[in-house]
């Protein structure tokens, strides 16, 4: 006789640690058949096993399931009885959802063809094996812990990770119950793969959040911090870091989470470049990869050994690295630290991390665009760029947010088809937004084949432009002799610092004259901008204003410092001091 036992929430097939023994005279556990010699009867089909398991209660009327005593009331149950065991087996064997039964000792008793496809092995190989071995090792204890909760009435659906023989991982959502057949406790469950849907949910949520942050004007630091946090929160990663090249091509931490502060400090002081990293040449070509022995490789590197020492408190061996693009070249890398117990990330995790790296590149590109816009003093150009942002990128970001909401709504209503379509729309919109952003950046940056910057001439042209456009006389003094070769980007940073200082003299100081002086000595280069404006009290001024913050960041990118002195009524002096290396 079948006795239905309420087991809401659908745990994966399992039994209690000490199931009740079959009463005397009832059918005990079925013995798994073994393969016979060639020409012998074949192994019983999964459908035969299902029929045997369901009919193990003893003799019944031909073609009918043994009826429970009011365990399944209602017309629907009566229909199943009338259809008979053959019809029920046919349904289970052909349905697209996985159906399984586990028995004593948590072994697989039955798995239908759809379920076997998800598990990656035929039923003949799964039969009698402990079902926990088919799931990710770190989830097994939690699966066992669910048994007690479910018997207390836990009713939720659950999602777990199936580990297939080829190493791939799939996410599945399942629900089940417990029945007693002929004194045997059996745990049937129904499940289906949700890898793509769950991945779409995570990406949709983060893409929508990133779109909202950028559309709302959040700082680049806030956006990058949120991206690395999500990189870890939505996956099995221990930590993540975003490293970005500075003006000299050195890697500097731009955002991090889940790693010790000592690592961030070690990276900030390190002379490592992209090519110094294990698999660095591959990253420079725009290819991502996972190194299961990256700890050993980093420790062997002269410029990266200190990074490993700073990570001693974490249990890790490998990392996944993803190139971060800015202005059509690799300008950084997203490093994801993977726990030692994870031999390889899943395909879904790799795809998600790649998406985060792409979003970081868009954010960095947007940051450079904001700097360019703040530097440009021509109102017509500013208004044109604002129109482009509003009419293209901002609209695309809003559309991304809307599609992310639709995906969430579809997932909440268990409409996987609609969720999948909305996720595809979201992916296309994100691709369009990225393309439009890059096209806009192309218009703002100098040509890639432009001649090297002549710093002395660039400062003269800057002064002339300020005088012409704003009427502020600027006297320029630069060395007569040629300047030494400067690290890439240093000249551009100095011109931008001078431009911001002169812009402040016009906008805030009401200056009537200014000087721009470039001084060269054997060990350092100084750029000074002095105006005769109203000045200000540096002690009372609010620190971290956007203009000063930008100038200080540019000076730091050149391994220099910025000094600002001012007295109310006596003007302002802005001096950038940069060391020169032999």
C-alpha cells in the first residue's frame, strides 16, 4: 500500500539516515540486475524500473496502481488510477522534465531519460549510486541538512549545481516528496535545468544595476566597486580585483573585494605590467583564461611574488583573468580569485565574469569621456556631446534597465521562455550601448597614429586658446632646450592639469592675468600655474572638489604630487612636481 508523506519544497531524492526496515512479509529493496552474456536478456529499461518501484507494494488489480488510503484525494488521482501503470510510465519516460526516485542509502532507484541527460550519464550507470555524488561537493552537506527541514514542512523550491562527468556544471531547480511503498521509503523528485535562466537573471540584475548607476551619474569608483562586489557575490569566487594601467603602463588597483588590504597595497607599490602576469601576452591580445596553478606562477615572478605573500590567509590556487578594454585596447585586467576546492569555474561563471569585465571597460571609457568633457571649454561642443549621450547611450541604458525588470518579472512568474527572450533582448541592447559609447569615445580621443606630443608647444597653444576664448592673458615660460623623453601619457596629464588650473582661474578666481611655467632640473619636472585672482582660504576650502581631485589624480598617475597654495585676495598657485628617472 502506498502512503503519501508530505514533503514540501522538493528536496533532491534522498532518505533519512535510518529508514524504517520493511515489515515482515513485505517486499524489500529490489536487487539491481547485472549484465549477462551476449544474447541474454537486456537490462531492464528505466521505465521497467519505475513500474517495479511503484508496484512494489504487492499484488493489485491488473494495470492499476495500488491505491493509497485517501492519501491523494480528488478527481485527478482517480484519473491516474484509471489510466493505469503503463500510461503513467509512458508519461514519465517521455516528459521533458527530469523525474527520479531514490531509495535507501540515498541511491538512485530510477531516473527518466530527461533526467539522465541532465546528469550526463545513462540510468544504467547512475543506478544505486549515491545521488550526492552528482552534485557539487560544497553543496552536499546543505542537501543533507535539508532533510530535517523538509520533514518539518519546508515548502520552497531549491536550486543546486549538478557536476557532470565531463566537468561541466549545470544548475537545476527541483521539488519532491516522500512515499512509502511496501514498507520501503522512496523519495521521488521532479527537476529541470535552469542554468541559462539563472545566468540571465544574474546578468540582467547586474547589467540593469550598472546601467542605473551610470545613468544616475555615479562616480566611476562607485561603479567599479559595485562590479567587483557582484563578481564575487553571484559566484563561488573568493575575491576579485580590477587592475588598470596608469600613465606609465604599470598595473594599479582600481577596485577590489574579498582580498586583504595588504594585497591592494602590494599591487599599488608593484612595478608589474600586464605582460608580467602569468598569461599576460594572452591577456594583451584580448583573450581571457583560467590558470589553476596561478598561485605558483605568481610566486615565481619577480614583480608579483609579493602579491602571493599578501594572500596567505586565503585558501586559493587558481585565478581567472579577463582583459578590460578601453578605447579599443586592453587597459587592464579583472582578476578573480577562485577557492582551492574549485578545480575549474563553470561556464556560467566564466561568462558572467567576462560580462563584468566588459562593463568595467565601459565604465572606464565613460570616466575618460567625463574628463574630456570637463576639460573642453567650448559650449557648443559640450552641448553636442550632451545631446549624443541623451539621444543614444542614455536611452540605451534606460532600455537595459527596462529589460532587466522584464526578465525579473518573467522569472518570478516561472515563464522561462519569456525570460529567455527578454534576456536575449537585454544582451543585444547592451551590445548596442557599448558600440555607441565606443563610437563617442573615438570622437573625443586623439588619433592613434598622431605624432608624439610636443609638451612645450602644447602648453603655448593652451595658453593662446584660453586668452582667445576667455580674454585671460597667459604668459608662458618653457625651457629652450628639448625635454627628455617622458613616460607615455605624462605630457597629456600635464597639459590637462594646466588646463584645469587656468579654467579655475577664469571660472572661479576672476583673474586678470596668469603665468604658466615649465621648469626642468636633473631630477624633476615642475609645472606651475599662478593667477592674480581672488584666491581662497585653503584651510577652509572643502577638500576633494572635482577640479582639484582630477588634477591630483593626474599627478599621482605620473608618480608626482600636486601642491596648491592660495591666500584670499592674493591669487592662487598650482604646482605639479614630477620625478624624472634616468
